């Protein structure tokens, strides 16, 4: 949702016009997708890292606007909460040594943020949910001072005429109620983008939907919230519930605004059409792009903005720049623990997606992929997962080890150097063998420190120290 929104209040007439624009731009999308050669080109990847700003004692630091200004780096953007920043990494070819390049840029941009935050005694932490957050951090004043986030908060409240309620049943139970969407800021993710030709979009998107289950199971880094032990990747539940716009008037809609999906897709346009049909606009910012000259690439500004307010865990992206192209945005992975861990998670996800994209994924029941995703989020390595060709469910740790050679072959198909693929996937292999994900490390480290609020803050600083060492989480001492 990076498009500019420079106002907070909208009229009903603007909502109506925005809806008309969406209908027209769906037609334009279908037309541009039918053009020969649209969106073709070398496969590239990109990534976005959401991070927390923390004080020297591990507490959230609500200074994102000041830190971004001090950094003076165009890769940095504000996020919903004043203690969040996002880094947009440089797109690069998937062929060659992309994961080494990701590690290098992640370490470099973290150093940029740390240097900028030092003025306020702050630093950056990449972690799915910051353990030191308290209920007092989620006030209206915690919203970033940027029009689009204040407009988003108003737009969501317009749709939901009752408080946002969160109920997560994990090892413990968490129940709370807030008046706005600020709880979304408790979640930070590592979002991977894969450029995809239109003709291949459906099979790659469906492959990513199946691949994310076992990958998420080995990547958990959000074991709790507000001192409660919940899911291995609590971020999945917290984001879905904290941005659920369905009130009593909208319970007939099956999916939340943050959702996994409800079936295999047939083409990219149907995903955009579903978002327009099923989800009401929250940011009806009207662009100046009224008419696109014949043969030009349409901007589709309203459609892109609307799509950016429906947060599927795997989401299509239409980008009109540089001749136009499509991407699959893979949003389910958490931020952290280390740069090497995030690169390894990316390798496993992209490799498995590439391998599955040439298989008849759609013959596998979608309900199986759906269950895998949520079981992985709840149980991590112990999740019982189903898979094409298996007669019965197997533990995620066993399935992940079995799928690593499949992912390695997939990376080879898209041109990743063989030693690069082996290095990245060996990180996953050792993490699984040692049973040491970010979530497990956090839980065990916190148990050794006492478990109270002060211990959670100390654990954040120990986590950051180890993440900066450059070593993957499976090597971290407790």
C-alpha cells in the first residue's frame, strides 16, 4: 500500500466514484493482460522487511518519522505504528546468487537504521512480534503521523461499527478489545516478491499457496503476545483478527480482510475481481488518471490502492512501471531472526514454489493447503501436514527435510547457483534437525530469564545482539 494518500476524510460521493473506477479498471486489467508480451522478462525477486524500533532497554521507540528523516534513505518508508519502519530492498535477478545479495543488503540497511536511530537511543529489531510490547503501547497516538494510516484507521472504523476483538487460543488464551486497527502494528513480516509472467501466474500462485505451509512451519518467530504463550507464528492470528472488518452486518462474507483464500485460482484477474466484489473500499483516493492513451500501460491507481487494503497471505501485485508486470507477493513469513535466516526462508519458499509450479498442484485438495497453513502457524515443527502423494499426515519437521531436495531442484530450474542453493537450504536443514526456530529460541530464552515484562525486554536485547552477529538462529546460545 505504498501509493500516496494525502487526505484523511472522504465523502460518500468519493466512495461511489472510487467504486466506479474499480469496475472500469478491472476491464482495463483484463485488456492489458491480453496484450502479447505484457509482463514478460527475466524472473526477479524483491523483498520488504518490516522492523521494530526499540530503546536501549528493549522497549518500543515511537520515532519512525524522525528516524526515517535522519536516515535519508529512499528505501525506508513508514508503517502503521510509530515504532515500525519498512525497508524496500533492491529487486534483483533470481538467477545466480540472490540470497547472498539479500543478506548483504539486509545487514547494510539495518546498519543505516541503527545509525539514524542512535540519536534517540534506538535501534532496529527484526522480529515477528516484539515481546516487550504492552497494551499501553496501542493508543491512537501510536499511529504513524502520515495521512494514509490515519485514513486507513478511519476507513476501517467506517466499515466496522463495533470494537475490534482479538481471541487467540494457543498454549494460553488471549482476549482483548480495541477501538481501532492499531494492533496491526504489533506484527512485522518479511515479504518476498516474485515477478511472474501473466501466462504462468495461476500455477505459480497456486504453487506458493501449497508451499507456504511447510515453509512457515520451520520459520516461526512469533510465539506470543502481551506475555501470553500462543502460536508458533502468533502473527498470523493476530493480523487476521486485528484487521477483521466484518461486524454483525458483514458476517455473511466468508473471509476476513486478511485471509489465506478459499480455492485454487485460474488467472490473476479473478483474484483482483474477488477483492473488488467481496471487499468494500476503505481508502477511496481518486487519482488524476482518467484516460489511458491507446497502447499505453494503464496505471490502475484505484485498483492497486484497493488491492493494497486486502491483505491476502499470498497477494497479486500489478506494477505499471518499466513496461508493466505482475508479481506474487508472499506475505506470510515473519521478520527475523537474522539476515541469514530470512534469506534461507526465502530460498526454501521460492525453490519449493518453483518446483511445485510444474506439477498438477490443483489435483491436491485446496482444503489440505488451507489446513497446512494454519496448522503450521499454530504448531510449527510439530504440525501434522498433508502433502501430494502421501497417504497420511506427517510431522512438519519430517516433511520439511523431505522437501529440501525438491526445493533445491526448483532453485536450479530458475538459475540459482548450485552452491548458493545448498548453502541457503542447509540453514533450514540444520534448524530443523536441531529444532531451533526463532519461536523456540524466544520461548526457551524467556523461560530462562524469568518470563515477566522486564525479562521480555532483556530477551529482546539478547535477541538483537545475536541477530547482529550474522549467525542463524539454530546456532544461538540460550
